[in-house]
């Protein structure tokens, strides 16, 4: 009986040690802040700022980006929506405290930027009609403990990215959909000055292509 009692005590001590070990491992997590866009005309000029957690000790840039991708895919995968991760970093203030996406949202709201929902009138939408530059400045302001952007920071253009025409955007979206379906060929019957090169480069960017070859039958078009 005494041996059995001692074995039960040792077993409980072992389980307690394992439990504490798990608790310690779980503390190796860091908050991150990310920005992403959706390459579709319904989301033109809008960015979403969200937060996630990376469960890696001393995370690298790749670890941070991977955690951001995992979180964004939870939001977009079911609807099969393509997205572009614009930016991701640790959500740590200059004082060493963590902050959330809501803190950045408040900085934007106090700076005069309103939430920009899509079809539905969602007052809690995480989408804002801002440029990537303004979004990054809002994150920096949060890190510095500032409540709003300065007048100079807000003077930056709201949207400095290249805006594609509706017919170009339609070609880009349809090509991206074809790529997802593993199609190897997709023909654009487009006239001269359509903007085929810039649109093709956008397809490559949105589908994260690393090697792209553009061939033309003449060196230049006058």
C-alpha cells in the first residue's frame, strides 16, 4: 500500500511539472499588427488593420508575416477571396507594452479618418479608406503613445497607389481567378494602349509570382 501511495505522489508531481512547463511555453507569444488589402474594385482605396499572435520565441520577420497570413486566411479562405499582405510588425510600444489593432483604429478616428465598411453599414468595421503610408504612420503614432497624427502626417496623399481602370481591373481579377483554377493559358484580346504591361505586372504581384517574362514583337510603340 505504501509503494502505491508513493507512486501516486510521484505521478502527480510529474504531471504538475509538465503543466507548469506548458504554461511557460505558452508565454512565448507576441502580439503583431498587420495591414492587408483586397485586390478588387469593391475594396479600392481601403485597407484593413488587424492584430494576431505569433507563438515563437524571438520571432523573425518571416515568423511575423506567417502569423499575419494565418490570421488573414481565417477571414478570407472560406469566401475564397484573394488578398495582399501590405505590412506586418510586432505590436510593441516604445515603452515595451503591447497594443492592439483597436488602439490604431482610435488613432485614425481621432485623426479624422472614418471606418469604411463595404456593402453593410458596419460601424465597427476594421476597414479604413487610407493609404498604406497613413496606416503605417498611425501604427508608429500608437507605438509612440500619441493619440492622433500630426497635421503634417495627415497632409500626405490619401491614396498614392496606381489606380487601374475598370476594364484593366476586370482583366486582372479574371486572370487571378483562372490562376487559382490552375489554368495554364489565359488570353487578353486587348487593343493598343490598354495598359497590358502594367496590368500583367499587377497580376504577377497579386499572385506573388517571382519570375515574369514579358515578350513583345517590336522594341517600342510610338
